C-alpha cells in the first residue's frame, strides 16, 4: 500500500473511532464513515446501506454526486449490495449497469455510474449492512488494492459502530439509574416533608381559626393550597423522570412506602393508624406503586383534615388480581362543600391503570376509601 494511502486510511480509521466513541449522533457517524470511504476509494459517490430483517438494504448515509437523490433508497434482497451485506466477501464490477451480478438491480438513480465496489459493513456476528462506492461511467475501475482497503475500512468502521452502541447503552442505563435515584429522593423525601408541613399548617389553621383575622386565615389557606399544588407538580416530575426506564424493570417495596405514609399520618392525628399488609409487596412496578401511594396519601390526608376520627385502619393487599387498598376511619365523613380535587385525581389514576376507586362516607359511619389496580 502506498504511504500516502496508508496514512489516509489510518487518519480515516482514527476519525471514525473518535467520532463514534465520543457519543455523537449515529447519523453523523455514518456520514463520517461514507465521506472517508469516498476519499479512500477516490470515488464519486459512497453509500452506507443498512440491512433489514427481510434481507433488503436501504441507504442511510450518502456522500458525493447525487447523494441527496439516493437517501432512503431501498434495494431488494437479491441485489449485489444486499448479498454482500449478508455475506463476508466484497464485490467489484467495472460497470454496475452491465455486470450480470449487479445490472438487474440498479435503480434509475444510480444508472449514471459505472465502476462499483461493495464491502460488508461490520464483521462476524455484528453485520450492520454494506458500504458501496461508485465512480462515473468513464472512470477507471477500482483496483484490487483499493477494494481490499475499502473492505478493511468497512469492517473496522462497523465494529467501532457496534462498540459505540454498547457504550451508549451503558451510558443510557447509568442515566436512567440516576434519574430513578432523583425521582426516588423527590418522592420519598421532598414530597413527604412538604406533605407533613402542609398537614401541620392545616392543623394550626383549624385549631387557631378563631384567633386569626380573616385575611390571615385566607393567606394560610392559600399557602396550604400552594403546598398541595407543589406536591402534585413534583409527583408529575417524578413520573416524567421514570417515564423512560431501562428495559429491566425496577420494582418498589410498597410495604415500606405504606409504613412511611402511615407514620406521618400518625404524627398528625395524635394516634397511630392500624396498618395491615398482605401478599408480596416488595416487587411492585414503580408506576403502579406511585398510584397506590397517591391513593393512600390522599385518603390519610382527608382523615387528618376532615374526619375528627379516633380510629383509622389501613389495609394493603397484593393478590393474583393486583393491589387493593382500603382506608377506613370512624370519623364524621367528608364534609359537604369540601374541595375533592384529590379524590378526582385518584379516580383518574384508577381509570388510567384499569382499576377501580370508590369513596363511601357518612357522618354516622365514617369513611371508606377503596383503591384497586391490576398488575401485569
């Protein structure tokens, strides 16, 4: 190999490796691959074609004359390019439009070219597709030395792309894990503290309402409402953070979460609610666990704010049908005219998850909140 050609090949390989492993967009990496292939082969057009499950190949990146015209072009499984993508040997032709191996499958967009060479893109069990180069009809055919260089470059570039995909996947998993950690801290720490602060303020407002001027009482009520809205916004952020989870499903210990919610409610009520747990509650998908936690928190919030109860019982069960939550108190029921936005949100959650939600409340019998969702 000529020294200048060897230096060009080394430079091209170095650029591909650096670009791919730096985490750049895959389309940009493919563009670099095909551009350097055109330079190495002294070609007029280069294409990277990706192999599909049905054996066809389609142009994902192009560089050179008429490059824009061929992007997205698909060639059948019987074409020479597709056969090279599935095999391990390059194909070279002096004229792509007359060679019997290639002529039947040349699309109109490529009939202005003559000399042709194709090499597998990738190697071994990680075959991505095919790298093809073309010269104008009047140009000299590709020499064997150039074809060999193109084949080595295409194989190496494909392997680098595969390695970059693996590095990107590992980075994505790390990112998802960090997002899950942030979501967990937002939900289990920040939300619980805001929730407890709101409940304490509400107790102060109700106990000291006679000593507050009407304007001060209204401001305190507004502050409580703002805390509730902030909690809902944080919950929305948590759901967003968890919306793009890695393929391996993360699970949640719902029993531990329920114990934390009940403990906070007990501090505000002045007595500990009874908590009954049944079934395997330590493998609940995060989205389902979030629904159940929201239902439990809203039900206990209503007990603290409105019921005047002396007894509260929480039952959380997982069975073959899903997760079932019951919160019962012996208070005076949900007062008429009290905003029930939180309860409506729980009904919406239950419907979205394919479950059921109900509230039975009366001044004489207290309140029963029932929330059920299925599990996959």
